């Protein structure tokens, strides 16, 4: 029973980490797109 709780906690932490990483990558790419659009208009 304790092993299952530990696995669940590790899984949740990993999923949160993957989600934060994906959000960070998406945010960075969106900033680059906005910068490219701004540079194209100049």
C-alpha cells in the first residue's frame, strides 16, 4: 500500500514538472513569434 502512494506521488510530481516544462517552452516560442512579427513590421 505504501509503495502505491509513493508511486502516485512521484507520478504526480513528474506530470506537474512536464506540464511546467511544456508551458515554459510554449511561452518562449510565443514570445519569439511576437518578436518576429514586430521585426517584420519595421
